[in-house]
């Protein structure tokens, strides 16, 4: 079994039912998982995500799923693609998740801070934390948001692959310069976030087309360098693997094993 800090994002198993995905995750050696409540647009190029069906399932189905999830050590939730953020937190509470990841809100800085503080208040009452995920835009804008929220229940879900889409990286014309800036920026971000780094989403980026959600050993992101930096700051959160690979199970296991070896080595 992999270290319980290594979680499989169930969208990596697109096309599976939720029960099939949970069974596969256990068989592959994962002790922790991430999924979505359900809702619209829960898919990528390889199919529909195995969501928790929180909106449409009856109580009997929900209870069965909660029992299946109880076999896992740690659970996180990714927001649904709707505006009902209270339901995301309610879903996390029902299924015993520790954190809900939400995307960087598409609004002004002050408005975004107030929105996420309100969310943090609601989450804190349920004993759940909020991780705000980077999705592109400006690096300094993301840092300003996380620092400005100043709420004990709200921090960062740093999506390592999405760092490739920060303006400060993707605007560079040279591939070599982009790769260097990407890895430097990731290390800098980890240091600046420090104790506000609650959660990680991990995937690599392919050099040929700058496509993310690749298996961890395959791409331009220096994962060993990242892991060493995380160890240096005493990071305690999850490492959630998020892939969009046709060889879904093989690549998930490959990524889990690779990360497990890195976490197990001494720095």
C-alpha cells in the first residue's frame, strides 16, 4: 500500500462508476482518494468522472457509498461545477472528507476574499478546511488572494501542473525558459505559502504540447525537487494525483509508486 498521504484523484479513472473506481483505487494500493460531489461538466477527454452523486443519489445509495469510503484513510472533495458551495461542504461533511478544493474565484480581489471568508466560516463549523486552487492568471494575484483571506480554515490547494499556465510562465517564448521558470516558480510558491499550503494536486506537463495531467515521471516538472522542498517546510497535507491518461490504472499506479519512492527517501 502507498503512504496514506498519497491520494488518487478519481477523475483519473474517468469512465468508471464510483464503486468501480473505489475498488480500483484500493487494488492499486491507494489508501486515500479525492472525488467531486457530482453536478454538470464532470468529465474530461476520456469520459465522465466517477463522482459521489451527492445531488441525485437517495439516502440508501449515499449510505452505501459512505461505507465504501470509510475504508480509506483520508478523503478530499473537489468542488462541483455549480455555484452551490454550501452543498460542496455538506457533501464533504457527509462522507467524512477533511478538505474541499475550490477554484480561484473569477472576481476582484476584495470580493474574492470576502466570498472565501464566508465559505471558510461555513466550513469551519463542520470541521472542514478549504483549499483554493490556482487555475492560471497571475502568480502574484494568487498569492495576494491566499494572504488576504487570513482565515484559519482557508488556505491553498496548489495545483502543480496548473502552475504551467501562470502568465509569468506561459508568456515566455522559449521552451527552455518556460521549463526553468516553471520549476523555480513552484519552489518559490511552496516557500511563500508555507503553513497556508493545505493540499496538493499533482500531475506533470508534457514538453511537446505543454499539456498537463500527465503521469508524474513523464514531463518537465522536477518532482524530486518539489518533494525535497515540501519536506523542508514540513508539509503535512495530501498529494492528490490527477491524471488524464488513456492507460488510466497503469499510469495511476506508476505515479503512486514514483511518489512513494520520493517520499520514502532521505533528503
